[in-house]
C-alpha cells in the first residue's frame, strides 16, 4: 500500500456535543482526552492527520473556546486530543484537573490545513520538528504516513525542557520499534544534559544548522512539519529557506502567539453602532445565507466580531489568527489583516483572509465563508 488520505477537504465548522470516553495522563501536566463519536456523526468527524478540533465550555460563566490537534490516526467512532496545562491557561487547567470521563463537551468538526500535500508516500521522507505539545499533530501524521507505505520514512526532532516533560514517550518508542530503519527520533532537552551536546540546550540557529549538516539532511526530505511556539517555528523556517528548502514543502502550525499565560480573545469588545454615523457595511455569506452588519469606522472592529452580532453561528475558535477556523474569501472591497499564522501564501493570493484579524478599509466589504 502506498497511498493514504492525507489531504484535507473543506467542511463547514459546526459544534456537536460529544461524550468524553476516557482521560489518560501523558505527563504530570498533560492528558489525552478521547471522545465517542456516534454513528450518525461519523461523517462530521472524518479527518486527516494534522487537523484540529475546537472545544467549547462555559467556565466561570464565560464561554471559552480552545483548539487542540487530533493525536491519533483517523478511526470511526472515536477522536482524541492532547491537552497540556499552560501556566495561567483557564481551559487547559480545567481540562487537566476537572474534566472527567462521562462528561459531555461541545466539539467542532475537524479543521485545518497542517496536512500533507504528497499524492503518494512511496519512498517519501517526512520530517517533524516539535516543541512540547507541538508533538500532538505529528503523532497522527507519523503513524498514518508510516502505515501508508512500506518505503516511507519519518524523522522527528522533538525538544522539551526535561525528559519527564516528553509527551507520548512510550508511543514514540513503540513507533521506533515497529518501523526499524524507517523512524529516526532525536530528543533535544533544553534543561537537562544529554550525552550528545548537540541534543542538549535550546535550539538556536547555530545548533539547527549543525543538525541539518549531521542528523537530518535537507536534500533527502520531501516535506517538513513544524509545530511549536512562534520563535522556534520562525527560526526553523528561516534556516530551511536559507539552506535552499522550498517554502512550499514546509508546513507549520503554532500553538501560541502571545505571552505565557495570556488568554486568547474569545470575542471582541462590544460595539455600539450609530446608524447616522460613519460606518463600514459588511456583507457576508454563510451556509448560502447573506447577512449584513454595520461597523463604525473609528471602532477598527474585526469582520468576525461584527458578523457575530447578527449570526452567532459564524465559525471561529482561537480568535487569535492561529487556527484558521474563521477563514473566508473576500468577494469585494478591501480589508487589512493584522496577523496571520494560519493561511498559506497561495490562499492569501486567492483572496482568503482570517476574519478575526481582518478589518474593513473600504466603504463596503463582502466576504464568503462558503467559498
């Protein structure tokens, strides 16, 4: 077998209430949460490795949404995510300390484009670079790619503070044992000395360049997947480009863009529209229905925040420009996008924007969530 379903198809993002089937500790600060998917929802929760789901809960009287990558190969009847407790993170702390098997939680249908673009995995060499909980989507990617072809290879460069912080440690070792000769694991510990100096300490530009000369040779790699904090992902992207790797072969996903402990915004500030004032007119299409909403020019309000005032079912998850759930296509008018950590250059060229980060700059703007 040499092919696998690794290409994402666009699906309308909707929440469904699922039952937590199990919670398994991964480290002292992380858990794997599995959900039961009933037969009637199997189609809604089909996914390809690298995609994520948004979870929604009401905590202290406030709706909170967070996105987490799916960590196991797709299988009917179940999905699993890994949640690492972040310092000051309300949702991740609650999930690690309060969530129990049998609880019910709102789960959005799988989204995301952190997926392989290879049509055939025969003789493909895929490299994953992860920090901490960035390993989560790579677990699904690695297992699926290795099972899809007897000649595919997967190399992982995985950095953590110490050995006890390594998520999926046993699963990674099992993967190495199951596919001898086709899996290479390189654990880098930033706060623990290893026998090899190259695998000790933080990954900086000099160390990463040395890794590319001695452990992972770019000329033999077909696809790269980077998942971690902004600084590490950007460093790796820059170095890979500098050594001649085509950016179209490098996929990346961030799990944070702000300061440690900072909560991502779930919704923007309330806006009061003066009908007689100076306003932008936003038109948006969702599920074939066209809606309109006005937003004051001086408010600098995002399209997402304005749209939510008239359509509470407009899709979003992180509202921080990272997950891509609120993606829409600009049909007419102009917008300015503040941040973008989710869209690829070709998507931007085709007119797609993240509506949580996009602000109207023309009198009228029309976007489509259905495009």
